C-alpha cells in the first residue's frame, strides 16, 4: 500500500504538468472528431473513449509517452522474470502430486502411512524454502495492482479536461439540428391533425 501513496503524488504531478500543455491546444482529439471513419470504427469495436483520448494525448506528451513505454516494458519483463521460478515451482508441485497419487498403489497400510508422512514432511520443507520467492511475488503483485490503479486514475484525470472542453465547444452545435427536426415534427403533426379533422 505504501507504493500507492508514493506513486499517487508522482502521477498527479505528471498529470498537472501535462495539463498546462493540453489546455492551450484547441485540437479536437481523433477520438472526438466528427469523422465518419472513426465513428464506424468505434461502434464496431466498442472502443473505450477514455483509452482512445488518453492514447491520443500520450502520443503528443513526452512524459506520458515515456510512462506508457515503461508500463509496456514492465508487463513484458514480468513473464521473463517469473518464468524460472514458475518452472521450478511447477516441477516440485507436480512431483508431490504424482507421489501422493502413486503412494495409493501401496497395499501395505504401514508402508503407505510411512511414505505419506515422508511426502508430507518433504512438501512442507519445500514450501518453507520458497517463502522468500513467494513474498517477492506477492509484493510484485501488490505493486502492479497499485500501478494499474494509478494508471487508470491518471487516464481519467488527463482526459476529463478534454471531454469538458469538447462539451463546451460542441454543446451549441447540437441544438440547431434538434430545433430543425422539432419544426419538421410540428409541421407533420399539424398536417396529421388537419387531415383527421376533415
């Protein structure tokens, strides 16, 4: 949890320092453009608008671009870093599982109980011997959760100003088509009303 509290101010600082640059620009991000190709693409693929806006912004902001590269590299290297231990652990776990199954074939109950105790003792020793590795993996998992939480937080704080700017600049443009359509509806209503009264 400490890592979360340490990363929060850093992410917020990145967010605030990048905000100064993005607010000066009145560019409409691709994700909010009125282009038909983007609209069709987004409807078909159920694109996440927060992610799309953030991706546009990250391309234009060096700090965010670097952060995204770091996160991507971190995700790729996790598998490499854990692979050796996971392979080692899997072999040990498989051995003990196979030994437990195999000992059931022993007909002599005294011998079966003796080997069962030996398997259990050895298995417990093994589990005790990998406590350091398990502790490190747990810590890695906790920190990755903290990074993921802060990454989502960053995406939202960076894109809220973009959507709010879009609302301010496009709000009035949505009124005229609605007013025009209402006139058509009123006209048709009057026509239907006139015809039904004849």
